[in-house]
């Protein structure tokens, strides 16, 4: 910044002196400056372009590294080490090649500006010498003063050229950052959005449609969930069950129709107040590299340990947590890797219990567990859902027999709904799903 404030001022005052000293020599030197500037601008532009390419390729390389680490077990299980090694080496070679090219251009930038400066001075010596010795239209002392001034122009010009190269590199990095920061959030709250303080009556999906790309996942879907009731969604994969969970929490926006809570379209409600009313437990619990107590207290970091322990007891997590080395202060590891799948899920349930929202969203919360863990988790879920309004997405049908309403979905539409026994008696799609799971 200082360079681009100080040096232009030096150049302006020096040029004024040069024009006053000899307008002929000034015109002569001005013919060289645009040429030098054009050459340097080409180099700077290419440096910026290659910097952008390097940042993009480096991002891809980091993505490959992250994928390789997170999926290491699967890669080894399928003997995919060679494939991922090749992907890593190919990408790192691209980064190395581009880095070398940019380093070469950076190395050429300074000598090029020096060379252009020497050419300009040499041309000035020739033309000025001709004016002094042959034409005798310029005094020797005046010419020497002009040469000194010309040198004073070239020095800051080269400093600005170097600073310009650094700025071009910085611009490339900044462009990548602002490209992300300036991405418009399609789910921004409206200016007149209202806050939902509590949940009183019902949730309603009113003729909603939603599509990924051009394909509709839900089409004219309607459903009402009264307060205090448990509604289970079942059906084959791809029927739109999990999409409903993402829509009600406003991770996605419906394309048509609307979702209403107590008559309020959730598009007209602030996302924060909407999500304050909800607790979410998913198939793959997300735990953070922190203590068990901090993971449970995610929604309320100032929770007392008594409240955290109570939530853990409801979630059937207290027994194993109190046996850990540091009890609730034990670090669960990155993504909870120091715990079993069932233990991770129970901590996730304890997190929802501590939040104590009126609406619960359970997205296949037990489908990835073994039988013993499933029983503990299912018991915890049932205790947690007491007096709550629950939307349960289930793969294992044994977990939703007591639901107030079971909704059977296929290709984004409701094909059956009723209680467990009623649906079995109709011998329709639900009966077929139950039979497939050998459930009586």
C-alpha cells in the first residue's frame, strides 16, 4: 500500500521536472514507458492466472488427502491403495508443475523489468547525446540532470512492478476466498421473518413438491402431525423420507407448496427459532473432538453437570460414561472414534434430550446398530419421545410398531397410512415390507 502511494507521487513530481527540463526528451522516453508497462502487465496477468490454477489444484489435492484419511478402512478393504496413490501423485504433480512455471515467471519478472530499464536508459543516452553533441540543442548539464531524473522514475516504476506481481498473487488467493464468502445463501431469512417461541398445535406438509435437479423426489405431498403424536415414515430407499426431514428443518427449500407449524409457513419464520423447536438424531451421529459432556451440551454450553448427567441417563449413556477414565470429561476423539457406534448414538440422543425441544426428528437413528445396541438406543428414544411431537424415519420396522401413525411412501407419494395392526390387516405395501424383514 505504501509503495502504491509513495512511488506514484515520486514519479509525478519527477515527470513534471523532466517535462520542464526538456519536453523533447520527455516525449522520447514516454514512447518507451508504455511498451515496458505492456510487457510487465502480460507477465503479471499470467502470474495471477497461474496462481488461481495452483490454488484450485491445491484444493483438489487436499480433498484427495481428506477422502483418503476418512475412508482409509474402505480403501484398504477393497485394495484401493494403488488407485488413491495414483490420484494423489497425479494431482501433486500438477501442483508441482504449475508452481514451477509460476516461479519461473516470477524469476523472469524482475530481470525483465531491469532489462527494459537498461534499454530505456541506453536509448535515452543515444538520443540525448545526439541532442548535446550533434544538434547542440541541449546543454550537457541539463542532460545530466534529465538522466538523473529519468533514473528516479525507473526505480519506483520497478518497485511498483514488483509490488504489482505480489498483488496479482494475492488477488488470486482473495478471489478464491471471496468466491465462497460472496456465495448467496438461498435460505436467507426474510426481513419480516417472525420468531416461533413455542409449538402449540400441529405440523402440516401442504401439497409440497421437491426435486433434485430435474427429478421430483416429492410430488404434491400432504400430511398433518398433531402435537404430541409420533408419525413414522417407512418405504424403500429413494421414496423421499429423509428429504422430508431436511425440508422441515429448512436445510432445503420446497419447490412448491408449503410446510406450516401452527399455521406459520416456515419460509416466513427465522431459521434459528425454527431449529430451536427441533431436536435431530440421524443415522450417523456427529460427534466432535471434545469431551463427552461438551458434545452433549452442544445446544447449551453453560449447562450444569447435573443436567448433562440426567440427559445421559435418559439416553442410557450414563452407565458407560461413568466408567470411562475421565468420566464425562473424557475426550471422545475425532468424530467419536474412541466410542462404539451404539455409544456414539446414545450421546447424540443425550444431546437432543438436554435440548428438550417439543419436536423430534429421528432419521433412521437405529438402522446402523447391532441388536444389543439397538435395544438400548430404542429404549432411550422412547423415553426421549414421551410428550414430544416426533417424525420418525425408520428402516427397521420393529422400532415403529407403537407409532400413532405409520405413513408408507413410494416414489414421493403416500400409498398407505394407519397404525401397525391396521396396515398388516390390509396386506398391502407395509405388510410386504414387514414380511421381508421377517417381522410378525
